[in-house]
């Protein structure tokens, strides 16, 4: 997160998710139920926030997100394109 301007944070029972000004999501904490959103459900704890894959695409925008006790939910907007159109942020 060093160098990233954080604009929103939500905390669950033992995890947290942060949204950067650039629209990137970072997560850390316990992950026994997959609440970090990184595809790992083996219960590995992440001590340092890690960037969540899939949200770095300029066609994906996070409208809101929230952590519960053992889950994280996000409302995202995906920009759709027709063939031949350039991907614009």
C-alpha cells in the first residue's frame, strides 16, 4: 500500500479490504472462508495487504464494497464494448 492513496476501508471479523484512489482493491487478514477474494480458501493469513486480481482492468470500476464477519461483497461496474471499439477508462 505504500504510495497508494486509500479512499475507503472496510473491516470484517479478522480481515480488511481497502480501495485505492486508483480503483484497486487490497486485502489482508484471515482467509478461511475465502473472504479476501484472492482464490485461496486454505485459511492462510495475509499479514500484508495484497492487490486483488481482476480489479486492475480499466473497464472495471468498484462502486462500493463491504466486509462482513467472514465475507466481502463488492458492487462493480463493467464497461462493455463492441468489436472494434477501443477500451477506454
